[in-house]
């Protein structure tokens, strides 16, 4: 009996430490100064501009659907005429994002932004809302690069 209890406690300890062991950190929206909110999702981010380009750390929050799955995103740096200078792709994990939950992202654009450049976010996902069929959705928005 005693051995079983020790094994159970050890098992529970290992399972509950999983997030700590892989470096997972809770997303705090207040840590991200820029926000773009839509009916379905909210994006928050902070960008860092360096000689090597632009790094964007951020999060997405599911505002609308029971589950969002298979979400991915392409972030591009485009010049004033719309020509792409750099892009990076990101696949969100966890792959299933329940309503009112967050997932983080990080992208690196390996080009130096200039005045007039924009950063374009293009995202897509599959939405599940109760017993209805799945809905495939795609949307985009742009922000000034500088």
C-alpha cells in the first residue's frame, strides 16, 4: 500500500511538473503593448528592430469559437508599393485553441524596415462551433513597420 501511494505521488509530481520542465510560461496580455482585436481573435505583440531585421513576439487569443484548430500565420515585411521584402511562417501550438485561451508566437523578418514599410499578418484556421460543420477562415491586417 505504501509503495503504491509513493508511486502515485511520484507520478502526480512528474505530470504536474511537465509545464515547468519544458519552459512553458503563462501568456500575460499586459506584457504586449500593441493589440489588434477582431471579432474572432485578438493579436498582441511587441516588436524588436535590430540590424538583422525585425523580431515579433506575440500571442493570439480565441475570442469567438468553441475551438480554433490548425491555425497558422505568415508575417511579411512589405514596402510602400506592396513588394515583399521578407516573411516568416508560424504554426501555432497547441493545435487546438479553446475559446478565451491564448497561444504564443515568434517570427523573425530578416530585412531592415524603412519608412513607409508595413508588416502584414495573414492568418488562417479551422473553427469549430458546437455541432455545426467546421468553418475555414482566412484574414489579414497590416501595421506600420516602424
